[in-house]
């Protein structure tokens, strides 16, 4: 593959990967406005975020095996088309309940883009070429959450919250055109799996019987839960409690995501010197300490907004190191079923995140509620690592294997 072709592929796959974070995060600055528009509660609005995560979780379980059976292009185009329709219907949603249901449908559509993009990378590359391309895509995965709230805040200068969903629909149309004309089929018929529903169920069952795999998947999910607790609660905390406007919130949220991006990219360098399980242990320990510090700051008010933001950013950086390594260690155990294992991993990550988002709303809209779930996610991930996974079992996995398996 020439340099020009590889660059084109990176742009196409990067666009597909970006739609997920944009769909999740772009409307975050509008949370308070949605509460006022529908005359509802913050918890109800946070459930619309949960709906997206539930759709992503279910969609990955369905689309992962489907794309292994029928190829990549058909599920991708169908999924993005579903996302477009759901986005347009969100614009005319008559109440918060309908908006929540439509967000589930949006998540189902987004799952197709996420699963297929990673499957295409596995189809075309292996070894160091795989790792190099994946590191570029991880940068996109980190940059999209940075841009999403900032873009959303910018749109809210000119339109209301419904305009955010119009923008998502337009982006979906662009993606369909990109997929139709810029992405060839990468899974030939002879490599497709046709085990049907029974075969897929058996494969999922074998994965769930692997204690270490399940433990690592839970670690990744709990780290994701800490991240989504921040995502779902930050707009209410920073705008409602600390008085930031929509644009200031977008900048503060973006600054935190910069730490997440930097950590994911720094992880590639760390893997050249340290074992992946050691990076995972240290990052989760650091994230737990930072999470507990965040909880103390939120409860006492000591240090004000700067101390709160710094603690949050340390947690995000720690999550940025943990989230690539835990999935990579898990996937390195099941290379023969990487597509299905990846789908199960993604489903658990977004499923646990879906629980964390409304939990913040149930506990309240203040900094203490958000900090409690953030800290709880990091501490629970650390406990699962030591009690269920036991890091000594992972000592034999080489950094190159993790670079290849990183999802």
C-alpha cells in the first residue's frame, strides 16, 4: 500500500471512528438548555446519554459477528444510515422520553462505524504496521472528544440544542458518501465466518469462561465508567455549580481530553520500555489516588475550581493509560476470535458506562456526586485487577503483542 493510499485510509477510518465521540459528547454543553426546554430533571437528560451508550453496547454485540459473516461495507452503510435518520428525528423529538429512545437508535448506528473501522484495520494490517496505523487512529479517538463539546458550544452560539443533531445528521451523510466511494470491501468471502447464531453464542460463551479475559474486560469497563461519570456530570458541575458558560465549559472539557490524548500517545512510548501489565497497575493506582483526591476536593471545596480540574485531569490521564492496555491484554488472549472478542469488550465498556452516567444523576448534580462515581470506577477497576485478574498472570505478554492488539 502506497503512502498516499495509507493516508487516504487513515482519513476514512478516522472519520468513522470520530462519529462515536461526536455523537456522545457534542450535545453536552446543551444539557442545561435541554432541561429547561423539556421542563425535566438533570437525571432525565443524563439518561439520554445512557441511551446512546446502551445502543453502542448492543450494537457492537450484533454488528461485530454480522460484519464477520457478510463483510464490512453493508453493515457500515446500513448503520450510518440509521444514525442519520435517528439524528433527524431527534430534532423533532416532542419530549425527553422520545429523545432518549432516539439516542438508543443513534448508538446502534454509531456502533457500526466503530466496529467496522477497527475490523478493517485488522483485515489489512498486522505486526508493526497495525500498531503504527492504530496509534494514528487512537489520536483521532482522543481528539474527537476534545472537539465535540467545543464544536457543540460553538453551534449553540448560532442555534439551539436541536441544531447539534442537525449537524450530526449532516456528518452522517458525509460518512455514507465516504464509505460508499472511499472504502472498499476488505473481508473476502473465503475469510468470512458463517457459524450462525449458535456458533456466535458458543464463541461468546468460551470468552466468558476465561476468567482473566473477563477480569480485564471489567477493568476496561470500570475505567470507562469513571470517564463517562465525568462526561455526564461535568456540564452540570462546571456550568451549574461553578458558573462556566457554554463556551468556557467546552474549553475546560477539551483541556481534560488533551490529557487523555497525551496519555494514549505516551503509552506507545512507555510500551517500548515497560511491560503492559506494569503500566496498567501503575496507571490504575495513580487514577485511584487522583479520584479519591477529587472526592475530597469536591466534598470540602478546598482549592476551588482549579483543584477540582487538576484532579479530574489526572484521573483522565490515568484512564488514558489504562484503557488501551487493559483491552489490549484481553484481546491478545483471543487472536483467533478478535472480532467477536472486540465486540464483547466494546459492549461491556459502553454498558458499564451506561450505568455510570445515570448514577451520577441519581446521586445529584453537584461535584460530590460526580467525584464519587469517578473515584468509585477507578478504585473498583484497581480491585478487579488485583483480585480477579492478578497481574502476575499477565507478566508473559510482550509489549509488541499489546501494540498489535490495542483497541
